[in-house]
C-alpha cells in the first residue's frame, strides 16, 4: 500500500513536470512594469520635473525680455510723440508768423498800390489842369485881341474842366447866399455828377466843408440845375442824409456839402461854408 502510494505520487510529479515543460519557461516582466518600478519611476519623475523647470525658466526669461522690450518701445513711442508735438507746435508758430508777415506784406503792397493809383490820378489831374490852363491862356489872349466879342474859354480866375468852368471861393457864406452869388455870375452851385468831377472839386478845395448845389428845402432832394437826383452819382456819408434836429439851430438839415474826406452830408443851410460855382464854358459873362 505504501509502495503503491509512493508510485502514485511519483507518477503525479512526473505529470506535473511534463506540464511545466509543455508550458515553457515563465514570461519575463513587461517594459511598463519595469518602468513603473519604484526607483525608475522616481528618476523619470525627477527628469520630467527638471525639464519642466527648464522650460518654465526659459519662458520666464523670454517674458521678462519681452516686458523690457515693450517698456523700451513705449518709452520710444512716448519720446517720438512728444518730439512730434513739439515740432508741430514749432511749425504752427512759424506758420502763424509767416502768415502774419504775408498779411503785412499784402497790406503794405495794397497800400502802395492805392498810393500809386492816387498819385497817378493826381498826376493825370495836374496834366489835364495844365492843358486846360494853357488852352485858357490862349483863349484869354484871343478874347483880348477881339476886345471881348468872342469867348470860347473860361474867364480869368475860373478853372476849366470837361467843358465847364468852376470858381472856388476862399470865404464862407450860408447856402442861400452862396447860391445867389453864383447866379449873379450867370452860374449855379456846383452839381457833382461823377466820381471824376468829385475828385476835381476835392483837389481844388482841399479838406474843407464846401456847399454844393443840392437841397431838399422844397421837398425831396434836387440839384439846382434840374439834374435828376435819383439816377445820378451820389457820395453820401454812411447814414446820411439824416435831417438831424439836435443841433440847436432850429429846423432840420436841408442843404448838402462836401466834408473833409469828400463825402456828402446834410447840414443847416445857415452855416457859413465855402462854395463852388459852375457854369458851361462860354456862358459866363
């Protein structure tokens, strides 16, 4: 019995050995298991941590450099902006100065042109007057030779201009008295119908109040020789005529006169102003 049991156990061991040979040697551990072993896993973790630390340091260094570059760029931009504003202010100041100088030069040039124009006008007036005086002198000589029977020029002390004769007073009278004086000379107070005639009268009278043949004593404004007032030349001062009653002399202002600058004004007819007589050439006695 014992022997049979031993034989059976021996047989069982042989079967087990046979099964082991058929299965082969036991498999070796996988790569993952080996990596995951304690010491290796620690080394890998340390390596990854070190790599991550290096990456973080690099990024932090680059970020710091970018901040420095950004601050430098902002500073440069701020300096550029300030410099540009200063240059713009300087250019604006220079531009304003140049503009003022240009306006001053334009004003001076315009004034010189006006002066030249006035000088030219006065020169032409003097030339015309010279020619008129020469013609009047020749005419006077002819009148003397004909014993006064023929007169085709202005009398002595009268000035010829554009076919008319003018006499300029050197004293003052009321408008009505001045008008009567002209009538006695077979003339009338001057009737100004153009800018050229205005300049002619101003040239001879100067900056002095001077009666002209314009009045509204009998209604609307009229020229003494019947020249139409509404359609002809006018040279009133601004806001004139105003028929002012505040002068304290009684009544309004019904007679026109030239002022110091040549423009017209209505005034009290009783004021003693100088005057100018006018008549057609050859009509004066």
